[in-house]
C-alpha cells in the first residue's frame, strides 16, 4: 500500500509539473507569435520610409548635378559687363542649392542603407528604433530637398538677369515667380489633404502610450516563476518530456 501511495503521489506530481510546463511552453509560443506579427506590421512602415528615401535621393541627385554644372560653368557664361554683386549672388545661391540637394541625397542614401540593416540584424527592439529614426530623419531630408529646389529656381532667375537684357529677364522672372507660387500653393494644398495630426497617427506600436513598440520588462516575480518552471522541466524524466514535445 505504501508503494502504491508513493507511486500515485509521483504520478500526480509529474502530471502537475507537466501541466505547468505545458502552460509555460504555450505562453512562450504565444509571445513569440505575437512578436512576429508586430514585427511584420512595423516592417510595412520600414518599407514605406525606405521607398520615400530612395525617391528623394534620386531627385536630389538630379538637381545637385544641375547646380554643380551651374557652378563649374559659371565663368564661361558670365557677361563682361555683369557686376560683381550679381556674380557673387548667383554663385552663392547656386552653391546653396547644390549643397542642400547633396545633403538630402546623403541623408536619404544613408538612411535607406543603414535603417533596414539595423532592423534586420540588430538586437531585440531594433525594428522600433530603426522606424522611429527614419521617421525623424525623413522630415530633415524632405526639408533639405524642398529648400534646395527653391534655391535652384532662384538661381535660374539670377541667371536670366545676369545673362539677358531686362526686356527678356522680366518675363522670365514673372514666370519663375508664378511657378514658385503655384508650387507653394500645391504643396500647401497637398499637405493639408494628406496631413495627419500627431494624435491621429497610427503606427505599428502597441502599448498604452502609443510610443515605441517595446515590450514591458518582466518583473522579478515573473522571472522567478520562469526559472522555477524551467528547472522543473529539466528535472522531468526523458520519457515525459518526449511525450510533452509531441511527434517531431
């Protein structure tokens, strides 16, 4: 009878530990599946910003090349009777246009190259860091590109006044100012149509504050329970662990 009681107690203890270990394994599997789903959602944001950076980088490279040609070939088309002030202003504005577009090109290239690399090969939480960083630098890159475009148009306006008579430079100035106004008007119109208020932005982050999608750190009690279940799982007989694992 004593042996039977001991055997029954051992069977009950093994069954209890098996149930606890199975719950722990199910919990870990659920957390892993949830983390993979969250990473898939944030990956869509990462791909969006990567595509935007590549588009801005392409256009910035085109405008930077045009501005570079304007700086390098300026000495060949400067009229002899042009003033030093006009020449200096033209070179200054053209150089600013080139520098801003090069800055936008550099920022777009670096972010499109390093951001996905951090998200792919970084430690846990790198996806949120990469997406938030690309979101911040995207605003700076877009601002550099827009300012460089305005300086590029102003450079063309100064070229007209320096190269042609006022009868030709005046219509050219009117056209450039008109298109600058229309570009600004359409920019404001598009921005208002597609603008998202900061409190209405939906990201892949999942927490109460709506900030980065970082999982809360487990408490000391949870860590102790996890270590206890792991030790119990390790002490179970091999046959019991094989039955719990199921067929491979």
